[in-house]
C-alpha cells in the first residue's frame, strides 16, 4: 500500500468516526423532543404503557384541543405577545442609542462607564430584585404590565455591548461625511447606523424575544390576576391543576415552545451572528 | 474634545444612566439598608442591626443547605458542560457534509427554555414511565428514582442541564473558527501529532472562551430557579432547595424582605469572591494573544 492510499483510508475512517459520533449525539439530543411529541399524541391509557410505545395508536390530536381549552390560551398568548413586542421595541431602541454613545461619540467618563456597564452583567439579579419590587409596589404598579416592560426602555448591558461591537465596524467616514452636510447626530444614528445594522438589530430582537417569551420569574413576582397571566404562568397553573396528565401537558408545552423553535429554524443566521458579534472568541 | 459631541454623548447614554440609578445603584444601596432591617412590606422597615446576618449564619440550617445544594450544582454542572461543550464544538468544527444540520440539532435544545422544558424533563425523568429509565432498563440497568430520590435529585438537574450545552458549544465553535490555520500547518510541518496540536494549540487558543463560559456558567449556576420551582418544589428533603429558590421563598412567600436582602448580599459577595479567584488564577491558564489584537 503506498502512502497516498493509506492517507485516503485513514481519512475515510476518520470521516466514518465523525459521522457516527454526530449521528449518535444528534439522536440523544433530539430524542427528548420526539418523546414530547409522541407523549402529546397518546391516549390517557397508552400514556402508562410499559414498555412505552413511540408511535401512539391512535393519534390523539384531541389532546391539543384539550390543552388549548383548559386554560385561557388565546388570552395568554395575546398577553405574552404584547409583553414580548413592547420589550423588544424598548430594548432595541434604548440599547442602540446607548451603544451609539459608546461606539461613536467622545464624552468625558465614557471609558469608566463602559467598565461599569460590563460589571453590571456580573451582578446577581437578586440584589436588585427586592428593592425594585418595593419601588414598583410604592408606584402601585403591581399586577400591571409596567414592571415587565418599562425597565426594557433603559437598555440592557449585554445588548448594548453587542451593538457597540457592531457599530464600531461601521466606517467613521460615513458619519463624518454626513456631519459635514450638516446632519444632526440623531439623524446620523437613525438614517445611517440603524439601517446599516439591521442584522445586529435582528439578533437583538430575537434574543429579547426568547428572553421575554420564556420569562417566568418576572411575571411570577408581578402578576396576580389570572387574566393578565403569560403563557409561562399559564403552563404553571396548568401543571398545578392537571399534575399527571402528561399527554395534555406535553401538548400544551409544545404549543408554548413552538414559536421559539420556528423562530430559531427560520433565523438561525442571526443566532450565530450574535455570538460572533460579541467577539468573545478571544 | 468637542463640547457638542460630549453633550450628545450624554444624551444618547442617558437612558442607561437613568436606568442605572433607578434599577441598579439605588436598589443595591437600598438592598444593603434593608438587609439590616426587619421588613414585611406592611409596616415600615425596622432597624435590627446585624440580626439577619447572625440568624443566617448561626441559626438557619436551610441557608447552609441551600448554599451547599447550589455549590454542588455549580461544581459539577459547570465543568461537565464545559467538557461537553468543547467536545461537541470540536465535532461541529469538522468539515463534513450536512454539518449545518447537526449544528442546528445540537443548538436547538439550548434555545427552548423555561417552564415547558422543566415539564418535559420532569416527564422524561419519571421513575416508572419516563424515557430515561426505560432506556436504562433496555441496557439492563435499573434506573434510580431521579427527582423523587434525595440522592439523585441534584444529579437529575445536572443531567438536564447538559441538554442545553448548545449555547456554550456555539461560543466554543466561534472560538475554534478563529484559530489561525497556519498554526496547525506549522505544527504539522514540525511533526506534531493531532493530540499534541490539540493540547498545544487548540486548547490555549480556546482558553479565553473557556474563561468566559466558566465565569458565566458559575454566575448562571447560582441562579438556578425554574427547574427547582417547577419540577421539585425544592424537595425531596430540601435536596433541591437552591439558593435562588430559598431567597425567593423568604422574600415572596414569607415576606421577610429584610432577611432575603441579607441573603442577596451574601450571594453577591460569594459570586464576587468566585469571580475574583477565577480572574486571579486565569493569568496562569488563559492565553491572550499579543498586544496587536487589542
């Protein structure tokens, strides 16, 4: 055997090994979701078959109807969407303004504040949770959506950092040319930087969407009126009520998860982009 | 410095500055004050000196238990997730057909979070009808009671956390793709084998990313809440009463806001100490490229 064909054989073996690991790993990672789907289509009896069957007979699509009917599903979806979109808007608007100040403007104290901004990311949220709750209580904001939306209009440290990194890649010449033409700073931000940053802003919006859609602790602390509940709280009260009806519960969970999965599959690019943007790769 | 630009700078920065004072700096100080008081939200806070801290450290076994549970989770879960995160990232960095699909599959579980995932895992870990014990039975192993067994409840949640390793994985992958190719080429010319290349090139180049994920993982580990709240309620025998859950219960169930504030401050000091230790030791194991990068 000459060296060329031995290299070829070892490459082939390498490839086989990589594929077997990839496939074995993927199966392990995807099984829980398939199991969820399978459970959600099982009848009340088939649920406790031993050993468990993967393909339910017959398919109980009815579970999804039950899931949607057993809590004010539409109401909660609307509430969650409302909170999510207001938070997305607030985050994108405020974080981009602040990021612009850090990336493109010179002002005294900028570097110090940037360090403080990064340091706040290390702060355990519990330290501010109680005083902020007391503050909102004094303002009579408990059981309203204000505590769950207003804070987003003051920018998130991580998002500001992410956008700053992106803004820094936009050439200075662009804004300088606009300045000579007599453009106001806010116009440069709105007319040049925001349009050029669409992919970064999309990443930001998606991250905020994921965070708010899945948020549990916030609504748990601030909302008491069941009419104002979000889907996450709805799932929780569903669990309290139907403890072991796993088929209906999995159906409900799938419905709640679905938007995030669809969003991920259709916007994968932006998820990855967010990571590379932060430049934490060293 | 241009005066107009400085004014604009502060105007653009002002949303965060206002938010910082309203929702960060102010609350941090107020939280420190509250930690020295007895406060149930109905009557004004009453100054009690160091009493909260004294009770916390000397008369509250559940505080120590919750701290132990949390450290247990952090000590196992963070290294395990770093290990698997790097391993899978190495696999994802292979240039084979269809790798994008595999990346999506491994990443997907980390983007579904919250209550739905907690419910799913509660069902997966069901001792009698769950998928995991069924799989173990097929291998001839009798699975434990998982969440209902106080010795297995924490390992259950650590296992569950591995499923969301994709978030870290994608960061390592970005790190791997940033390693200059010529380093490997030079090493191959010098006759260094694959293993040696991994230890001498890949791992050092990846160390800043590992450092980042280590710090974030530890901070995140101290926040474990939903799993315990939804899946176990802190049980059995308080084996999953994590720090964040205990603090939540003290604040919002027992309305002991002063006591919970003291807990929050202790938590802040603990995480601060951890972070400082890691930063101190990082100088000996994190490799930073030369000044030309900064």
